[in-house]
C-alpha cells in the first residue's frame, strides 16, 4: 500500500470508528455488530503499529494509552463552574419565575428545561475540534485534571463533528453511570470479592478519579452535556435550547428528555412529567433544571454569589426513613457557626447508611420539637444532606431531654453569640478556634485571598494534625515551616517543599483588601473587604476604628435618607456604601477578640505587608460605573477590574442607563450592542488606560 493510500485508509478507518462510537454510545442506535466494529478497530491498530508516525491523539486507538498517574494535577477553570440554587416546592419555583420576569420586564418567560443528572460535573476543552483537556468541577474555580480518564469514555468524542467549529470550545456536563452498567459493575465486584458501590453516583465518581486510566476504561461511564463554558469565538446562538442542539449536532450526548416550556405552568408540568418517568429512565436524576432560554436575558440576569440568577434546580422530594435520636451534638464550622446535629441509630436512607442528621439551628430544633430520645423521620434533603424532617410524637418516651445551645464553644471555650438575623449561634474564637483551624487556613491561602499556591487541603491537614501550624501567622514563622520539615511530609518532596516556601514568601506582599478577606471575618466577602480597604487605607486605621461610633453614624444616615427619599430628595452618600450595620457589627466583634488581633500582630511581625490602598472617595473615577466585555489585549478581567476599583470606580456585570463606560475588547458580545443602543460611551483598552492615567 503506497503512502497516499495508507493515509486515506487510516483516515477512513478513524472516521468509521468514530461514527460507530457515536451511534452506539450516544444515539443507542448501532449500525454494525460488535464483531464488525472489532475488525475495523484491529485493522487500524495494526496499521498504526506498523506505522507509528501515523498515530495521533484523536485516534480511537488512543483512548486507553496513558500510563498510571501518581496524582491528579490541579487545573484552573478560565470561567468558573458555578452551582445552581435549589427549589424544593412550587412556591419557590413561582418566586424564581417572578424574580426573572421582574428583572427583564417580561410578562412570560420561555425556559429550556432538562433532567438534573446525579453524577459528577466535568469540563471538556476542545481546541480546533480536538479534545485537549478535561477537569472535574472541584470548588468551581479549579478542579483536577482527569483528561486521561475522560478520554476512555466512549460517549466523549476525541474529535468533534462538523466544520467551522470555534477555536476553543468548552463543553460542560455530567459523568455518570447508567443503572444497567452500575448493576453489572457491582456483580463483577462481588464476584471478585471486592467492595461494591452504594449507588451509581459513587461508582461514577470513584471510577473517574482512578489514577490508572485502564481501570476507568473498564467501568462503563457515560457523559451527558448540558452547556458551554468559555468558547472563543462564540457560535451564532441566541437561546439555551439552541446551545444544546448545537452540542448534539457536533457529536456529544445530551438529554433526550429536554424541552422548552413557557411560564410557571410549563415548568411545573415538566417537573411532574419527568417525576412520573423518573423510575423508567436509564440513569439516576435528583430533579430537573430550569434555565431562561434567552441568552441575552441570561447575561442581563447575571449571577449572585456562586449561582446564576437565570437558572434553578427543582429537586425531587427526598427519601425518608425512621430512626431514634441518641443525642444532640454541636459542630463548629469554618466561620464559627454552631450547628446542632442529631446522633442517630444507624438507618439506611437514599442508598447510604445515616448516623448523623443536621438540625440546622436552635430555632429549627424548637420548631420541630426535637428532644434527645425522640423517634424522628430522617430524610436526605436534595438526596445529599441528611436532616431530621419531623418527630413521631406518638413514640416519644416519658423521659426526654430538651436541647440547649451552649454558651461557650465546645471546642475552644470562647464566648458564643447569637446572630439574630440568621437564627444562628456563632463561636467568637475566630482565628484561635481549633475547630475552624483547617478551613480558616485553607481560606487564608485561597487564590482570592493570600494566594499561597501549593497549600492545599492535604498539606493543611498534615500541618494541623502534626501541630506544625495553628494560626495563619505560623505559616510565615521560619521556625515552624522549613523546606526540610515540609519535605518530610506525605506526598511532599524537596522541590514541592521549596515551591511552597517560595509561594509563602511571595504572598507576604499582598493588598489590604486581600488580607482582610483572608482573615475569614463573618459576612466579609471580597467586595466588602475592598470597601473596607479603600475606606481605611491602612491596617492601622482599620484596627483603630471606633466601630461603635461608625455603626451609630451608619444607622443615623440610613434613617435620614429614608426621610429624604420620602420627601423626594436625593439621598446623602452613605457611609461605607455597600456595608450595613450587621456586617459592621461582625467586623467589630472580630477585632474585639484579643486573640484575633494577636494573630494579626504576628502576621505583620513575620513580614506580611500591604500595598497602600487609595480611598474610593478620592479616586479619579469615583462614582463612575464600568462594564467590561470581550477579551482585552493587555489586561486580564481581574487586572482591569482591580485598576478601576483602585481609582474609585465600580465594575458592573450588566449594561444599563447608569453605566458610564463600556470597555470592549475582541469578541465583545451583546453588552456592546446594548451600550450602543443606550448611548453609553464605549472605549477600548487604550482608552481605559488613558482614563486611569499613570
């Protein structure tokens, strides 16, 4: 066979095999028998063995060829993979629809609807149509690189179909295991005397995170796509339903049960229809997902916290079982919130054995009238978190004990305070409380805080468990952490230890806003931290603040502005705009604790310094609102936003009449069109830099 004919035959075999993979694993409609498929595969394999120079990454023979990994490398999501807010009843769905209608000023909304898969969320990035990398969702901002394992899933094409594909195309979806494949896997595990899996979701998660891709390949996993992430350039698509049709067309598996409906009545009818069909579906689902179909409206609605405003997951009722409350313990979370937890007689609920169930807070304990010794109905809310649903009063014994929230933290003995607005109790131990220690350190080191690369969960666990680190200040204490000490830890070596020490040294020079956020003060997120940093300018000024006077002045201004608005007058510029009295009290309580101030003093003593923060009130762009759209040639979004905010400006996610400037880069989308329609001034990166000045 001459070289031309050889190349043509190899290309033809790959094309045929990918077609048959798609028909079998995506469409469930095979065109050939297994024997015919195997013959084609063996022929291609033989040709590539004889001519190794013809092997390419997208060849069907390369799905299982990677060597076992020692660990999964972290991979950052260029566009965060956010979670969805949940709705558990028709009233919450009606409220969601009402918020959407009010926000976009429409009488009725059209929604794209689909089942909510009960699997593991992943991201697939295709470059020029070829699968380049894949990652788990992780914390939404970074996940684990599981490319080698994802390549073994035959419903994931190594090369996409169609022409004129975007240069970079990110597909988001769910890896899961079909019920039939799950049952077969458990039969095989049992026959080998190995541990069986509790449910398909656990089996899928465990299979995808195998360090040896050959193990993953032996587990029949399936991938369903549900949307696009960062895609450049964006295809000509105006609706969510078109996005799913596009994904289907280029060769990926999507839910056949997807639909498009109008209004609340359409949403609830779809929920009932899928609920009735749930038991007959080939895979597990735990609800349905509603997304505003209009992509322009999706952009307009934007995001709140870590979830989109344009979508919601409507969960199915959880499975329930009965147990006895053996006792009520108190757990302390990262922010110090105390949560009562019922210790139960073991009970099997929703595929797992439950021994503890959350009681949420003291108000819920009282409302449900839960006592130690009660017989209770336990359910897995959203099929995930076990909770006590209600008490079976008829089975209450004569002697039961009433639960009271402790006055002191059960871990560090610090004072416990009640947060009235949230019906919660909170430990005031802050940076000192051991129960909050690991999560406080992880938060301190996180990318948007002090950004200490390499200081992940496994390393923090070892540092705390071995008594090497107790507070964030210990991270910078040369006597606590050295290359030699770190290198002696599990899964660490000299190079890794050197990298961590280098990252710690680099993080010593930060900004005041990042430092404030890193402290983990209750209610203080990134935006509040920036407001505090801009207002006070220095750490000394923040620590010296008279919070009692500030809170009193804030409340006085709020009352005065209420009166001014009632008279049709313009409100005064609020003190610490964006921060209410409740947040101010939380900040005041944090700095009132001597041990928190001691840790801050130690951090400064160990060399942590900050850039001087310019006050927003005196910035050259004070009061100006900007919107960023498209890709800027020299600045990242975060850099542009930081420079605008440092100059006193505000960056918004949507264009309105109140927008002063839209900064447009390449591939600017609908925000640019809206700016032009509203007459908002548009500038490029150079114009922004000139406005910012030297």
